[in-house]
């Protein structure tokens, strides 16, 4: 593609047609120059920079027509898959309506709030709409403070709630927090599943809310001990604190229930939602709370505008969300996730029994984590000693990413490691995935796991490739 220049000599703006025709090299160059150069380097190291030009359901296609299976699912945002036709049609249905009009109240928004009230657990009733999971968490934290009159928060170690200041303050990984301190204080971390540690902090009766994921996603797909969430709710109620359930990743059928907290018999005071609510097409987030809590926080005209969002509750996003919920319920995708997840987990556990590289298989429904054994811990003929420190470090700390790279580059299967545990790769395919597609992934995993010599050769060559690219980048 040739770039034209303005009369002044600067490059002319690129129009949509030209953007659609950009080559892989041009895309990488522009991202490196105008977006995030370090991210481009990181993705290039493990060949995660393939340009995809079309997608439908579980499948995405590159510019050579090769099909890839998306088992990453945008971290749980693609419960209905890519470009679901009913979601696209719903957006078309409202295309002539005003999308943003703050001087009026919107019927599509009202209908979505009505549906969420009737589908969420317990007496959750009032919704606030925004554009992302982090925004939903931010709104929930503010709601807890104003409703309780307290300032402190408690979160779990290894948790992930977002990277905006408030959400980051209750995210349990130092790597993401340290560069941005001081954060929103005070926020205290406790071990996930430890009721005694939680109670120790609640006793002071100054905690506004305890925020928790029903299953820790970025922590490595970790489930809590049975009964933990319901008991945590009781403790919060005992000491006058609220409990916030972050279901941004687990919501809308992902775990085999419409909401994961239902399985644990938790009725939260505030429920955070996003990701798949937009049907994989529109960005939309929400929190929903009880009428009592909402009235304490925003129940007067003086307080009605204390927390707002310009794009929150817009017509297009809410129409997509309405249709998403309709499709999930009509196709009983919760049951499909339970049944397909059970099938998948059974066969994955069979692989774990056969191959020592696969350390653990865990999860619920179609939210599954595979933890891989660092090579030095695999005994006998499968052991591998790296002679270069950087290769050794890579293999020990990022085995999951190496497996993900092998699945992508040799088997056309898209996965990724979890942010807080890079030895774990997540499998979160759309809930519409077929058994045939599940089998294709199982076969690919078995080939990777069974071919140890070839796999470890891949680790070595992949690491050397990374070193070469890093050296080239620095030069």
C-alpha cells in the first residue's frame, strides 16, 4: 500500500478502505510507532501477531484462508462466539434510534435493567450501566463507600478486578500495583478461601466491602473451598460490610450456571458484569444492587448524578445485551456449558494422568485452566536442562505461553496464559463450541504432550528465537 502525503509533506490520514488493506508489516509498524511498541515486541516473540481478517462462531481466519479455533474467547467475552448473527441483527434493528441522548430515558436500557433484575440472584434490582468490567468495579466500590459511610476494602490475593485506579487497588498482584502507588487506600488483601483472615479485618467494622471473584480467572482458574462464598456473605452481614461479586468473566453461562455465585449459593450485595453481556460485539458493563443499598447511595435528586457515564446504557450496547440474554436462555447455553465442560474436563484429566508435563486441570463449565509443570521438575527421560539462563527462566516462568505458542503455530488453536500465573493457559471457548471442535483441541494437546522430544526442541528453539528477536530489537 502506498501512502499519500498532504501538501505540507506529512502523511495523509488513512481511510477505512486503506486500513482494511494494510499488510502485516504495515500493521506492526504502525502499532509500534503509534500504539504500544513493547506489546508488539512481546506478541511477536511468540508469533502471536497473525493478522486475522474474518471470524464466525468459534472460528477465525487469517489472510491466507487458514482456520483457527478461538479457545481464548476474549477472556470470557465471546460466550456466543464471533459475530453472532442475531446480535448483529439486533444492532441493525436500532440503528435509526438515538444512541446517546441524556435528555431522555431509554426504553431499551429500561428493558435490559428489568431482565437483569429478574435473572440475577436474590433481590438485586437496580442496575448502573457502563462500558467495561473495570468501570463496573469502580462503580461498585463507590457505591459501597457511599452506602456504608466506610472507606476500607478487602480483596483476595491473586485476584484480578481491572487496571483503573480503584479496580487496581483491589487487584491482588503486586506487579500491576507497584508502579502506580499510592493507590486508593485503604485496601487489604487476604488469602482466597480464608474465612478467618477475612473475619480478622471485618471485626474492625470499618470495611465498606469485600470484593471477590467466584472463580479466580487471572489467578489461574481457581475455585474457592465449598461454602466459602456463602459464609463470607454471612460474615460481611454480621459486621455491616457489603460483599461485591465480580462476575465480569464468569457471568452469563460460562461456568454452567447463569452466574457462578448461584452454584455457591451466594446472593451478593453488588454484582459486577461485563464481557459477554455485549454478545462479543458491543462493549458494555454493569453493576446491579438491591433497592435498599441504591437508595442509601443515590436515592435523592441531590445524589442522582453523583456517578454517571456518557456512553453507559447507550441504545446499541443495550440492544446487543438484550439479544445476548435472549439467545443464552433460548438455547440453554448454561446447560450446554455444563455438559460440554464435563466432557472436556474428563478427557483433559485423562491427558493429565498420561503426561507429567500437564500438572493440573481445573475449572467449571467451559472456564478451564491447564497448569504445566516446569521442565526441571519432570523426572526421567523427560527432563531438560537449559544451558542459557534466559532460556531456563523462560521455560520455568512461562511454560504456559510456550504451550500456547505451540498450539497456535502448529495446530491453529488460540489460547493464552493467565495474567497472574503464566504457567496456566486458559480454555474459554464460546459456549456454542461443538464436540468436534473440543476433540480437535484434545488431539492437539495430546500431540504436544506426547511428543516430548519435539516439544522440548520447540522450547529450546522458541527461546533461541526470542533471544534472536530481542537482540535484533535492541540493535
